[in-house]
C-alpha cells in the first residue's frame, strides 16, 4: 500500500524526546519521497510541505519538527538546482563539442 502525505502524522504519537521526534520526522519525510507519486521536484516539494504542515500541527509546541521539515525541503531544493546546473553545463558542453 502506498503511503500518502496524510498518513505519517500518526507515526509521531506519544511522548518522545526532541531527538527521537527529529529522527521520526526525517523517517516520515524520506518515506514520502520514496513512496509518493511525483514526477517533478515541485510535486515532491509540495508533498513534503503538506506532510510537514500536518506534522507541525500535530505537535505545534515541538519546534524541532518544523526545523527538520524546513531543512529537508531546503536540501531537496538545493539538490534539484544542482541537477539543473549540471544538466545545463553538460548540455552546453555537448553543444560546444558538436560545433567543433
């Protein structure tokens, strides 16, 4: 069964230390990245945002959850931009080689 961005909130139930909540938050977000249906980085980021909002709403007093969600989204965005830059560089390089 495929995990949706609605389901992971239940994983953070119970009283846990901040470090445990941070690790569980990362686990939930990784599952979303791996199991959600997305074809673009924008779609994946939107899935992460939706899940992040629900996780934060579940435990609004635990700031670590929001920090982890924002950090993961930032890392995904950085990786996406790095891939775009690499593709542009490779494309430019291929065009230059074809012109020689």
